């Protein structure tokens, strides 16, 4: 624990600042810690082999006994995707609204933690005391039901943490953001506002979710065969819109994939998703119905290779394949960095005979995040003394800061930071504290944190230029070669072009060992690397193994 004034509130951004995803914030006061969200982030295209990325919460691990609670704002993966990893290291109680709690419970059950976690159900509008933090929850409109923002009263001041939000006046669940609570906070005096910056560069207002209904009607009316709709497994509001369209157009609806099936089941059981029993069928039943009577809902809207849509585009899905006449709808906005993968997926689906509908074709997706005018309205409504933009890449955080200045927040009262930069609130002043780790923890299968950026760089180099393996067998007495060096290449050069280059490598090693008496693996690999670069202008990874017999 760092030295600090007892009256200092420390704001610890562990994820979601300087990036889109893996949201995690911690608030620390007088030795007590409150954690908000525990999300994951999807890997970039060059992060080969990585399943997903979670925040570096080593500070919380080291101070696990001081964590009084974890509160989750909503059930999207970028806010709950790391919860099983966090609870394995920090067994604190988790507070969440009913649907969010249910989604967390399923995630924990899949990872063998169902009976080891304390999950406390709260309702939007409820106030809970977590250590020295009085947390008032308020409903916010987002693309999933039961999303909340937080008003956190501390001895250092009132903090408003919005979570993901937008100001949809006509949401599909008829439950708009709680403007009255935000106004009440303003009347009390908000010391610090931390607000979602995802759409800070998007002018105007985010469209209402209701515009999707007519777009789905257009798809359902014109599709000659099956309709396959891909979105995030936690986008319950989109499930409801698809179900409503299925009822209107007389189609049967089936969910495909474990996460989609599990989340839909929870949402139905809790009353957040209403699908008539005579509309919902299993995937097996759906595949035996006429194509024009079916709509399937699955994952893969981001072009993930392992998802249903990813496998359909590659022709590797086991249960069913793409057929001519299928209409495939990608109902989501590309996560930054995923554009290339999504475009490739769309092209592959078209080649396989499908009609593909996506955001640029019809409004089949609406963002769940506030655009710039809504963000300015929030700032004017709350009127905080200090403002910290959160949830976004650095350029989005900076743009949100510009919007804050436009509505009159003093420049010196706006703090733009990235992960790991501690912010301290003391004596009604906001200042920067020390830095702590705020980087990536890579998850690959059962491996958590065992892969670092050096390994990522090595994988990237292997993918870019391949590898050359050289085995050198020498006499331990004379240090001369007993046979020609064995040279093996992978991903570097085609077999048709390899003979001449391999012969040149063998000659180089022969000259170094027999001519110069060299038996140093690094020096030999450096010399071969130089030779290969001169011949090909490429830099493969070169490994040399010397065996003495």
C-alpha cells in the first residue's frame, strides 16, 4: 500500500482507458478498495494464438484482503469477461443487477467457480454500502437490459461513474436513462464525473434502438431462404428485436452456440427476453424446417474464426453449412482493429452463395453508446467540478475532453489518462499520483499471463518471415563437422526454391566450422541470418543447435 493522506481518494484505472475493452476501475480510500467492472478485450489481428486479453490487476491481487466489493455495471463481455480470473485471485463479493448477475453466474459456472463466489443481487435505483463507499445505482439505457451507472459517495466527494450509456428516448424495453437521478446528483454537487467516451468522435445523437425494427422487417420480408443473424451473445436487446420480427413474419427462431443459448435461457427465465414458446425451437428442429420458415441467431459478427459465422465462412461448421439463398445479417459495429477480419468474413460468405447484410447496407445495428451531443448533455446535466473521460482509445478520450471544454468545464479540471496512471482526489483537488502496471494479460487456453509481449513479437516475426533450423554435428576432439549441416525451413521459402539457398547455408556453416573452428551457436546464427538477408532481403528467425560426439 502506497503512502497517502488518509483523506485521499485514489482512482486506479486498470483497464478501458486508452483502449476499447477490458474495462476495470478501482477506487481506494483509507485502505479500502471498490472495484468497478472486470472486462476482457478481443485480441488484435497480429496477436496470434491469443483468445482474449484481461487487465493487469496485480495490485488488486496483492491487496486482495482490502477489496470490499466488486460492482458490475452491465453484462457485456468488455465488463464481465475477466470476472472469473479476478475472483480466483480476489474473492470479494460481487454486486450486480439481476440479468447481469445471471450472466456472471453462467460464466463462473463454466469455469468451476459457481460455488466459490458471493453474488449479491441489487436493483437499479438501490443504494449499497461497500466499505466506506456509499454506492447509489441508477439505470442507464444501453444495448443490454439492466445496465447501471454509479453515484459513489466518499468522504472526498461524490463520484459519478456512468458505465456504458446512451440517451435513447424510446428504448425497446421502454426504460430510458434515469435523468432525474443525474439531476439530483448535480444538485448535491458532483466532484468527479467519469464518463464513457466510445462515441466522442461521432457527431449528433445515437439513433434509437427502435430503428432496427424496420430494418429487420425489410430483411425478413425479402429473404428467400434462411435468415442467420450474428451478434454478441450478451446483446439481449437484439435477441428481443429478432424474436419480435420472427413473430411478425411467421418464422421459427433458434439460438446457436453455447453462449448464445445460455444467455437467452437466462434472459427468458428472468423475464428480460420474451419469445413465445411456439416461436422458439432447437437448432435440430430448425434445420428440418423449410428454409423460409427459419431464423437462426448466433455469434460471429466480429469475424472471429472460431465463432459460428467464422466457421460458416470457412466451410468448417459441423451442424450446418451456408446454402445459396441464405441471408446472413451481421448486427454489430466493428470493434476497432476487427474491420479487416469482418470484411474477409463477408467476402467468404458471399463466395459461398449467401446474401450478407451489415451496417453499411441497412441499419441492422445501432450503437449502445452516447454520441457527442449526448455526452455534452450529460456534462451539462451533471455539471461536475472535475472530469475524467473513460472507456475509449486515447484519441476518443482526448475528443471527449474537447467536448467538456466546449460546455464550460475548466481545462485544468479535465484529466485525460491511460491505464495505470493513478488519479488522486484530496482537499477538493485532483492530481496525478504514481503509475502502476496497466498493460495486457494474454489468455490462451489455460494459460493466463504466461505469454508476454516478447512472445507476441516472436510470433509476429515467425508469421512474417518464417524460421530456419540448423543442426550442426561436430567431432568433440577436432571440432570439425562429421556430416553436412541439416537445414530445415518452415514458412520462409517454398520447397521449389529452397535447394540453392539451403546449399548456400550449408556451405556458410561448413566454412565457419571447418575453416574457422567456430562452434558458437549465436555467432553461426548471426552469420546465417546475414547471408539470408543478403540473398532474400528477408529476416527469418534462425536457430542453430550444435551437437558434439
